[in-house]
């Protein structure tokens, strides 16, 4: 995480010298103007629209920091109407946004210094579209009527849909990753419950509890999951086999499977639904004992 000022701070502006792609600048404009629109719609002002207060938290993701700090520092309890100056502050926010955009276009904070404004605008005219130039001029030039952040929407135009598409694609990726984590958590809970049952030294003063009844089936199922070997006697490890079997157990499917004892003298044919019933009842028994219900 870094500030916008620290991320883009080369020497004073020069033509074609490491300028930012216009698409990136428009991505920043959409995010910053959206933040101002939310704040202004609430009847408030940002007052910290400055490169040093804008954080880059991703490749193109911006967050405005320190919002509301000036409202606290300049609070005057003697004032009867604390919102009287908000329209003035909102207009100042738009000017500040114009300076931020100009600094981005020049890729330098030197571009927003008063003595460099003319050269900075020439640089914008040469290297960027007229829409970007007009947006900067609109924000930095005094207007005959109060400006609104909504006024720059026509200048953004169809570029807004580019940012919307990028945002939706990122949401799709995040939701897909989240779905994987949900599945991982479900499988982990199954394994955790199975671990509390298998090889338990004793239960209710019965040292053979985990080796008898339903628990014996779950022990053989644990071996079926993790302890299979090849014909040559080497360990057979297949994560997809483990995940598939756990999913079938969780769903309680009617599919049959063979569980072989460790001495290979016994073969038990059971369904996953039978195993799920054994699994649920055994874990409930442990939970009841842990809560003192038994």
C-alpha cells in the first residue's frame, strides 16, 4: 500500500517521459469522482482530495484516506449551522480533484504548481485526449454556476463501462476464490470431526470404543482415504480421490464402496449414506459427552 504521491513522483513534466497510460488515469478518475459523489450526496465534503491522502491498495484500486479529519480539527462548537460552509468545501473538492488529475497526467506533483500550470496543460494537450484536457480545465477553471461532480460524467462517457466491466470481472474472480475457500472449509470440518473419532484411546472408560461398531467402519474409511498402497506396496496418494470421497460422504450418496481390514481378511461393502449415518451419530455422541448430556 502506498500513496498516490509516492507512487508517481518523477522529475518535473517532460513530453513522453514516463507518462501514465490514459486508460489508467480514467480508471483513477472514475474511482475518485465516485468517492466525491458519495460524499457530496450525503451533504458533506471530502477536504482531503490530495495525492498524499490517496492510497493505492491494488494495481488500480484507490482509497481516500483521512476523510473527516479536517471536520474534527476545525470543529467550532459556537457555530449554529455546521453545514453552512459545505457547498464551499464541495467546490474546493472539485478543484482538488482537477489538481490530482493534472498531477497524474503529468506524472509529477510539479505540474500542479502555479508557475507550471501552462506547461502542464500543454503536455496534456499533446499526449492525451481532448476529453481529459476538458475535464481538467472544467475542474480548475472558475465557473459561472456551482459545479457538481455529476457534471463530469459526460466527459467520462463510455469509459465508465470499461471500469464497470473490470470491476465485475474482478468480482467474479473473487467470488470464485471465495467459493473454493467455502469448499475447503467444509472439507476441513469433515476431516476435523473424523479426527476426533478415529484412534480415540478411550471413550466412557471403554478402550475399545474406536475399534468397534460404527467407529470401526469409520476407521476403515480413514484407511481407504489416506492409507492405500499400490500393487508394489508403495503409498498411493491421490488428492482428487480424497476430495471426491469426502464429498460423497458429506452428501451421503447411495454409491457402494468396499472397505478392507488391515489384515485383508475382511471386506465390508457399505454405501456412503451408511457411512454418513455412522459418522453423524458417532460425532453427536462425542458432542453429547463433551457437553455433559451423557
